[in-house]
């Protein structure tokens, strides 16, 4: 399953909902994602830094994860603006 399948599923699911409510749902998902990421990083900051320092192969993986998170955030922000 790739990211475009997830986006297509989201679009089909949100299609039947009014534009105002679907924008709020998109915003809520974006805020929940940001809050969850913040809590994870805040709670494990030292461990994340140590893993990056001692296992250099994690850097490309972190960049890939960051690209995915940015892509998902842009998708949800566009959905908030369109609704």
C-alpha cells in the first residue's frame, strides 16, 4: 500500500461530508499528527540523537520519514484550504 492509495481512500471517505466539516477533520488530523510527533520527539530526544550519532545509516531513513511527513502535511493543508 503506498501513500497515494491512502490519500485516495481519504478523499473517498471525506467526499460525502460537508466542506466545512471535512476541513475541520483535515485540520484535526494534521494537529493530531503534529502533536503525536512532538510528544514522541520530546519524550525520546536523547535516544534519537544517540541513535543518529552512533548509527549513521539512520540519517537517510530519517530524511525519508521527514519527506513523508511533509508530504502528508501538505496534503492535509491543501484539503483544509479547499474545503
